[in-house]
C-alpha cells in the first residue's frame, strides 16, 4: 500500500463581529446590548480583565454616564461604511467572510414576538452586498453581545427562557437568509462563558464577590442546549453546515516534572476540551464529574437536554488561536493571553499585550483537535494585535503582521501534510475593529486600517496596509496553485 500526503485548497477569509465593527448602537431601532456597557479604560498593564468584570452597578452607570467613552457603541462605524468595506474585501480576494448578527438589532429586547423591521432591512443589505461580491458567508449567530434587557430582566443565560428566545432569533435568520449562508456558528468561543462570564453568558458579578460557578455552568449548559436546538432546527430548514467553536490555548508543560504534565491534562480538559466535547460528541465528559464535585457545582440537566445534545452534534469544529500557554505546578512569571493569564514561555516573543507568538502552536492545535474529533476544521480566528502607525502619506507599514501571517500559514500547510482536514482559515479583525479583550481600537488586527483612536477620535476613513497587498497576493497565488477559479 502506497501512502501519500498532500496539501489541498482551503478557504481563505477574514472576520469581524457586529459589536466590535458595526457601531450605530442607537440607529435603526437597535436595543442596547452587553458590549455597549463596557467603557474604555486606560490600560495599566497587559492584562485586560477589568473591562470584562461588570456588575449591576457598573451597567446602570453606563446607561447614564456622559463622561466615559464606550467604544463598542462606535465600533469601526461599519454601519455607515458597509458598501465600501465589502468592496475592500472583494478587492482583497477572500473566499469567505465571517461576520455576526447583532441579536439586539433584530430583537431590541430579545424577547419580542416579532423582529425589528429596520434590523431586517439592514441585514438584507449586508447579506446582499456580500453575495454580490462572490464571497461565501460564515455567520456567527452570537458573538458575545446579548440584549441588555435579557440580562436585567431574565438574568442572562442563567435563565432557561433564553433558549426559547434564541431559537426564535435563529428561526428568523434561517427564514430570511438561510438560502445564502454557507456556515453557521451558534456561539463564538463558547468556553468564554467560563473565563469571561459577562461576555460569554451575560452574567453580572456581585459587588466585591467572585462569580457563582454553579450559575456559570448552568448558563453554559443552557447555551449547549440552545446550540443543539439551533442545529436541530437548521438541519430541517437550511442547507448550510453548523459548527462549534472554542478558544484554544495550546498548553505546554513548563518542565518534565510529572506534576506539570498532569496539570496540563486538567487545564486542557477544563479550559479547552470540555465545551467542544459536549457540542461535538453530544455528552458531558467524565473528567468534569470530579471537577464539579470538588467545587460543589450543581446545575439542572434534563433527560430532554441529554437527548437534544446527543442527537444534534456539530458538523465541523472551529477554534480561535492566538498564542500558546504554559502550565506549571509552581508559581512562575505570568503573561496575558486571549481570555486567560498564563505562565510566560521563555522561548517565545510576545506582543505589547503579552500574547506569546507561536506559529508551531497552531500546527499542534490543529493536530490535537482533528485527532480528538475527526471532523473538518475551521481556524475561525487568528491574527496579530499590534499598534500600527498611519504615516503622513496614509500608508501603514506592518511588516511584522506579514511575518506573523506567513509563519502561521506555513504551519497550516504542515498540518495538512500531517493529515488534518482543514476547511478554511479566517483572519481575525480583517478590517480594524475594537478589541473585545481590552476595549481598545489601537490594538489592531486588520489589513485595512480604520482611522480612529481609543477614544473614538478620527475620521474613520479606511486605508490599506502593506499586509493588504501581501494577503491579496497570497490568496491569488493559492488559487493559481490549485487551479481554483
């Protein structure tokens, strides 16, 4: 028997999220959502958790505060740059565009019987422009932003009623745009509900108290059930494929100490695999039994919930990957990362925000995910957050981003030769957007520069960075190499 490994053409794309990109928070009948309440705070370190730990008091203050700047209310002003931005993406030549719908733009409170007609008209135009450009559509149905009314009146995802409201929201999407959407993702980085409960599940923290972990996991369970019910309904109504997504951290042990390696297993199980295991395999993994018991975590799981999860697993798996992480049973120097703080890796360089750059970690993650689930994979988020400079001649020379992309793309191709079935790569924040972690505009990911600063000052005009031409030429060369039209 002869063995042969080969690269295959994949979809190359870019992504934005409605709360970080659209703006127009008070336009077209949109309701206030959870991200609209997060103020810009000047960073005192590379850690950004203080912008994600909101209480009832801070949310109430945000509704009447006239002094602080709330960056997600402006985003990248995509609401007023729709056609221009889609034309830029068309010029870039990407195969697929990942975007999200604002739940609060379609259902301002979240519990209405009928959708907001102005929200329907807006997304009619959005999807029409994307399809005219020839791009496939990867829709994130919920990307952190939850109608604030559902948090204040129902307790966010702690309340089982949200499953019903979410299915109504999903049904509207299927009926209005189901014929043109290619891939669906019910929840972005669903494991964020554990690390960042306000962002992930709309859970407010009590003043001067930690989060109630039973409420966190009850909320996550309701999202698991909602995701499975969306897949169940979607498979009946539309032709698109449905996935799940987690934030992956690619854990390494700090040393060959057996305790470091055991800690890697438990950290990886809890932080990465748990949510993906439930949504891809259809049941709660055994390793979580001990986790819940030792922490006195209790929540309701019905027999019907178990059936729905078992019978409606994800068609594909997707994940975000920005940096690798290190586990140690001893106290070591720490550094920041996507959602979590980790032990610093002495072998890696890091960004200004402390995120350690590790292209090989992407290959490791692709192999681990595919070996675990044996389902096609989307790299649904990856990119470099950096402080870019707009020169006097309106150019942006981001050679560091080009190098980052180049090195990560090489590892994607290595993973293909390893036998990993990769559907596509989606560059995060392809047009500059407000950072979900730090609420900063100046932590930029895109190949398109948006002229705005951390306080919303600027023209919001768009300028192509050097990386725009590089990514454009890369995609073109890949299509020529595989004879893809």
